[in-house]
């Protein structure tokens, strides 16, 4: 009973936080605190705050460069990573593999969060980042969403000057990508 109450309370907290964030971004009252941040640290912070069900999944980070940095508001990007990974947990069966990776792409850092779950239909991909759109959850575990998480992710990434999209992960699953401006002129001290 305690776990059910706790899970529902956390769902409500996340719902309110997402609604407030979307509203602030959309009306321009949210000011980004852009600073150079290590992606390794951002990923680790996000992984520390995943839903309890994430323990049933194989989640790993693959960074070819541990010193890879991007210009970002770390708190918001942590929220983006949490939302995408929690969606992977929600829509893939327990035991699935989820991989977080990042690499330089010209003047941007491209982050990828991939899973080996059932994937997303082409029809759903077109609407995925719209507010209040949810993909059917066939798991039957009662977990629900209002379709705010990925809409919030899109708003945050666009506010950073990046892009966000989803592709098929071969041989199965899906990969969510987003880009952030790379930190120019930095030296690794």
C-alpha cells in the first residue's frame, strides 16, 4: 500500500513539475542558466532519479570521451534525460537494455538514448512530441501519463538551440536523439 501511495504521489509531483516547466518555457518566463557541463555528470545525475521500476532494466552509459562537455542548463537537461529514460522503462518489458551515449557532431553534441523494446510506430512518431499525446501502453500495469514529458523535452531542447527526434533502433526498439551546442574554445585542464 505504501509503494502504491508513494508511486502515485511521485506521479503527481512529476506531473505538476512538467506542467509548470512547459508553461514557463512557452510564456518565456523561464531563463536558462547556461554553463559548460560534463555529459558524464549529467547522465549520472539523471540515473540517480529514475522511477523505481528502472531497477528491472539494464541501463548503461557509453561515452567515448569522458570529458565531453556541452553548454546547457544542467537541471533542465537532467529532466530531459529522466523523462526519456523513464519512457523507455514504461514502454519496454523488464529486462530490456537502455543505452545512453553522446558524441560530437560538428558544433553540437548529439545525445542518444536507445532501447531494445518493441519500438514506436511511424504514425506515433509523428505525434510523439505533441502535448497530451500518449502511445497506448499494453503492459496493463496501470501506469499512466498525460503526454507532457516528451513535449517538455522538446520545449527544453528548442530553448537550448538544439533539435530532438526519434528513429528506429535496429534490429528493434527506438532511439531518441537530441542535440546541444558544444562548448567552443574550451581546454581540458
